[in-house]
C-alpha cells in the first residue's frame, strides 16, 4: 500500500515513504518550535510534487518508491484567509516555493462560522456585503464544527488536508461549543479518515492545552509529532519526537531513533540529524 509523503524528504525516507493512508496526525508544538512550519512545508511540497517537478526536485529530491502524492491539497483555516496564509508561506520558505504552492493549494476559509457568534465586528472577518445576495449567503452558515465536517466529507477522500488549527477551536470554547464537542469531532475524524484514505494534519499549540486535553487529543489521532525547543549552553535547537504513530513508530524503534534534530530554511522545515539510542 502506497504511503502519503509528509513532504520532508529525510523523514519520508526513514518512514518508508510517509504516512499510511487514512492517517490523522497531530502536530503538537511549543511556540515557534517548528510545528507550523512542518504544516506549511507538507502542503507546499505535496503541491510541488504534482505541479512543478523542477522545483520539487531542487528542494525535496526523489520520492520514495512507496510514496504516492495526493491529487489535491486542502488548507482549512478558522481565522485566516487565503492572502494571509500565502504571506505566511513566504515568510517560511523561498518565494518561488510559496508562489507555486499558493497556486496549487485549495484554501477553505471558515472564519465566518468561527467568528459569527463572537462580539467581533462582522467586517473584520468578512468585509462588507456588496449585494443583497451576498448578505443572504452570509446568514446561511452553520456552526464551525459542522462546517468543518461538511467540508471534509466533500474534499478529504484521498487528499492531504491540513487544519489550522485545533488551538483556534480550543480558544473558542463557549456554551455553544465545549471541549467535549471538539474531542468528539477529533475521534470521529479518525474513524472517517480510515475510509477516506489520504492524510489529515492537525496543528495545535500545546501551551494552550492541559495535560488531560493533550492526552485526549493524542488518543483520538493516529499519530503525534511533538515539536520542542532544546537548550544547550547558549544555543537553542528545534527538535521533533514521534510520540505515537500506529504502524510507523515501530520503524523508528527498529532503527533506535529517539529524536529528530530540525531546522527551518528556504526549503521549509527539514530534518538535519537523528539521535539514536547508543
């Protein structure tokens, strides 16, 4: 069975091509430690692999024989529109990668259902309606979790979907949407993903979670990548650990890999070295 590449060449090579189809992977990290950059790189490289072979070969290299690039890449955001995300891509990687990726990624802006019950002025996230028809469209949105579910049902089959982010959902907990609702959606997502195939990446800032909430999220997904800062002397380094990943963690254990040393450069997120049990 072909795997879905993460878009990080050395990681995909170690994992035998990427993630098993139908995986839901939680990218849990400290602020600035690389989780968001991993998300951007995964989306961008999967687009380049399909749309720009020359750029892909320059920044990624050759795909593993067991890798199969998904036909579509979807970027779901609760708080940002397409233009803002494109700008963020440009901050993370070379302009030519960001531009090519932005052309190929399918963006889903769920800011309207996310903010509609908040005290935030409507024009902050949706702008002014230009016609009466636009105003009518605006009033037909459901709650954000329902909108997310409907979008995934339409577009997730066989594709890469990145969701930015679970942190936004946690910060919007209210009488209308509680923690239990979020946890239930994550559990349902794992079950549905098994039938959809493809790969779903969930971004979360672990500083916003309690230990119990983090444990519930980890239990609800196929695998968890944890991104942290490590300090040694006067320097800080970004590192990544695979906390749990059914069907994948065993490969790392066979090679005694316990931690990945990482960096962010013009090609995006990258693995620079691996630490093994000596």
